């Protein structure tokens, strides 16, 4: 199994932070129920795909990977909020942050291609468009 851990510049504190963030993101995603509707994209699966794409993107530095993973965690937590307005605002903020983090990626980058596919589905699921 490939190692998807984020190691940051040899500083043990930063390595621990990266591992902690990855664990928090995974836990938040795992709290989401799987979709029962085969016609709708499954938010849980979309967030897992986005997390993997972030973790494996070689053109993103480790600091940006951590920031992006925190936004994926925010999206997962937004999905758990029952109040539509608060959910929408949290998701909108996270998607805006991710868009900014990914804005300097090469259009051929794996993460850019994943983001290009996932962003419209995430926006639809959170009713942002």
C-alpha cells in the first residue's frame, strides 16, 4: 500500500500536525453516511477522492496540503449540520478556500483534474449553484 503521509521539512512537530490533520479528515468523512440514492453523487466518496488527490499531488507543498485537507474536513462537517443556511455557508467558505489553494496548479496536475470534476458535484450537493 502506498504511503500517503505528509512529511513536512524534517520538523517532527509538522509531521505530527500533518498526520493529525489526515486523521481528523478521515474521521470526519467516516462519520458521513453513504448515499442510498444511486442517481446522486455520494458526498462521502467524493470527499475521499478529493482527500486522496490532495495527499498525492506532487505540485502542492506540504503546507498547502494541510490547509486543503482542513477544508475537506470542513466540508465533511458541513454535511453534518442540519440547518441549511449554516451548512451552505460553511461549505461555500471551504470551497472558496480550496479554489484559492488550487488556483496555481498546472491544468494537467492530477489534483486539478480531480478538482475540476469534483467541484461541480460538491457545489450541487451543498446547493451552492
